[in-house]
C-alpha cells in the first residue's frame, strides 16, 4: 500500500495520463499479486523475519532508486518526526500486522480487509483534523462498514476455525495503525521531496524490525530454497521498493480521484490472483464485501475531489 505518498499533491491541471495509468496499473497488479506471494512466503519463513527481509530489500531498492534519480539526501530536521511515524506505523506496523494476520486467513480476503484504510481516514480526519464530514464522505464510510459486515457476518465466517478472528482482527488493526500514520502525515508541512524521504522511512522500520524479529523468532527455521529467495525478492525489492516509487510517479501524473481507483483495484487483483495462484474460492460475502468497500472508496475519492475543487475556487476568488 502507498504510505506517506498518499498525501502527495498531483501536478495540477496538466496530467501525464499515459505514464500515470501505466504506473497505476503496474502498482495495482504488483501489490495485488503480492498477497498470494506473501501467503506462499510464510510457508518458508516466520512472519516477523519475512517482514524484516522484505523491508531490508525494499530499503536497499529505494536507496538505489533515489541515488539514481539524484534525490538522495539526508532528511530535513523538520521532516524527521514524520519519517519515523511513517516508518514505524505505515511500514513496520501495517505490514507486520498484515503479514501475521495472513497466517490465519485466505490471501484474497486479507487483501480486501487491508485496503479498507481509506474508509477509516474519513472519520479520523473529521475528528482529529477538523475536516468536513460531508454526506458523500458519510456514505462512503457507511458502504465500507457494510462491506466489512458482509465479510465478517456470523452466517458466512466460521469463527471456530483456528485463528480466523485473530487474523481478521490483526488486519483491521493494521489499517487503523496505517490511518494513524496518515493523519500525522496530513498535519505535516514537508520540507524535503517526499520520494527522497521514503528510503529513510523504510530504514527506520528496519532498525526496529531486525532486533524484534531476532528476539522473537528463530532464523534457523527459514527454509532457504530458491523459491523462497524469488518470493522474498518480489515482495521486498519489487512490491516494497520499485512499486512505491512507481506510485509516487502515478500520483504526480494523475488527478487525486483517479488515484482512489488504486485502493479498489489492488484488492480486486489480490482476490483474483489468490484464486488463480492459491486456488482459493472467494465466497459471495467476500465478493459482496469487496464491491461495497470498493464503492465506498470511490465515493470518498469523489468527495475529496469535490472539496479540492471548492477550495481552489475559494482561493482564486480571494486573489
């Protein structure tokens, strides 16, 4: 999932549509496919160690990308607090909780739940940032909650299955942690280029993940097989590195409402790819829940677009 980059401004009225949509498609496909890839990787490694390896590879990749682009620099002092909050909440917290939760539930369902974060941002921003809780935002939030209810309704979920409640609870908790990080980001006034800060955000998560994983899990339990090396490389270097940079490019090339499609497209790809790769069979509640959550995300995106236009008109009238 996009992390602090979700708050990047787009480039105004002139958009590089072709490049933006290519990058958007790349991130949606890669992040969606990463859910079954991650599920397969957990057969070779404990979750904390897997997450640590993934973040290390993502960090190295982002440092290489930033260096290649000529934007690698030490963060401005004013940006350091948000570098740590994004690193600890949106990188370490979100990804670790999702990875642990995926041990107990299907990858496709996990993908749907993990991308409910845009729904939680709406009431959180209204309560903590004073943003308007408009009718359309309320509708989007309601659709998202209805989607969660459809997925977790007692008639379709076997709550006696081992870890089902734990897995679902951890992934929903992960989305709340991610939302907390985003609220901090929204209140922050950036001094440096956001893309140049991403390597440092990832590095801050590695500093905590390494000792935590070594303390709580056994490195010797990893099965160092070629399939695992390919798996963790994809999840780390590609999904947590290249994809993050691609998402920044997409945000800078497309209007914000179009970017909300990504939050709906990723779980769709995750659901389909999990069925193809892992032979999962999503039930009607999963599909209904995805449709409701996806509609909620799109409604919230349209509401944000309307507010942005209204604020621009207001700013122009004051000139």
